[in-house]
């Protein structure tokens, strides 16, 4: 990618949320707002946004008024299927890259997009993901549209499902953020995580 890439933000909201005791993760309330709304609010900063779901019916309950991108594969193939669908959509709409975000990270950093763009620009493959506290967060990543062919082959022909393992096939930059005063990539997977997020939110208000 030369110059400033045209980026599409895609919020991945098609997961099964098996550890949330039956609750639909995007609709879960945190500090009086749904988790998905917190991610949308973060994303609405001079970038186009779309929503990835497993099937179109899931989007109706979210009622966000965003473009909907349905998973590229049948069955729940994980976040890579959402990324592939997003890259296909981005290619049709003349975007250069997709910034993938999980629907369960309520504290995303303001400088996420520019830092990932800068990190990706220094790599051979134009790929970058976020990290904090020495740990990579592969779902929070900038994906060049040029990788969609390799991703389709990995998903369809190889049965690849692990997003981090796929990224490690390429020159993928890690952009690191501090975890203080709070980890910007804290994610809510369980009711206990949600309670901790409420505590963190209360401390920072």
C-alpha cells in the first residue's frame, strides 16, 4: 500500500459466545451501553464501518444501521471467515485494507488505526496486529486486501481456523500498547470478565 490506505473497519460479531452463559455478547450491557455500541462509537472516527455476522438474521437484533457482511463460509469457521468476507467486500468497494475489531473490546485506544497503518507499512506484506503486555491480539489487525487469496486457500483448502497462526505465515508487525492504566484490548468473554470491565470502567470515569 502506497500513501494513506483506504480502510474499512469491520466489527466481527459472528462468534458463538459459548462462555457467556447464553447471553449474546454484542448485546451485553456495560456501563449502560451495549458492548457492540462501544466498539461502534470507537470506530466512528473518519473511517467507514461495516458489521460482520455469521448470517444476516443476526444483524437485525443489533439494529446498528451498518453495512452487513456475512461470513464467507458456512458453519461457524471462526474470525478468519469474517475477515475473508470483509476482504472480499473491501476489494469490491476499492478499499486497500480492512481493520478487524472484535465486538467485545470496550476500551480500544484512540490511536489504533494510525499506529497499525504505520506498523503495516514497514512490513513486506502490509499486515499488522495489536499487542499489549507482551501478548498479541490477532483479531485486532490491519489486513491488506492483497491477502484474501492466501486466506481463502488457507480456509477452504487447508481448513485453517487459528487467526494468529495464519498471520505468522507472513511478515506481520506487532504494534504494542501499554496495559496501564488499563489494557486497551481487554475483552469480555465471560460474566466474570464483564464484572471486571464494569469495575475498570468505574475507576476511569
